[in-house]
């Protein structure tokens, strides 16, 4: 069974009712005069104070030593290899016990 648009309008008349025209208020003279007296400016909004962020005070001792960083970077492949070897040995040890 198919419903055409005419049937739909008959079944649901409230959806096809003529919508009431909304009355739009026209600007009143008092409002326009006040706006012109203000110079056309909008109302001032309260301003938030700008928070001052203290600049970090770095000392020489706080900077990382480049030699330490280099050593850590050089040791990374060795550490990764040790981790892989440990994982393989753990699996081998479990299988050897069976």
C-alpha cells in the first residue's frame, strides 16, 4: 500500500496547518533615539584581566648535559636488543620445561 502526498495531508492535517504569522516588533523611536545618543556604540562588556605568566628562570644546571643525551641515544639499540633477547629466552624457557 502506497501513500501519496494527498493521503498524507488527510492523515496528518496538523503538520500541514497554515503557520501563524509572527508579529515582528518594529523599532521604537525611543530605542532608536537612545542608540543615536550613545553614538551607536554597543554596551561595554566587562574585560577579563590579562594574566601575566612568569617566564621560566633557567639556570645552567637545569639544561641537560649533551653528553648524557648522546650516550642514552647510543645505548638505545643495545637496550632494545637486550629486551628482545630476554623475551625470546623467556619463551624458550617455557617451552623447554614442557
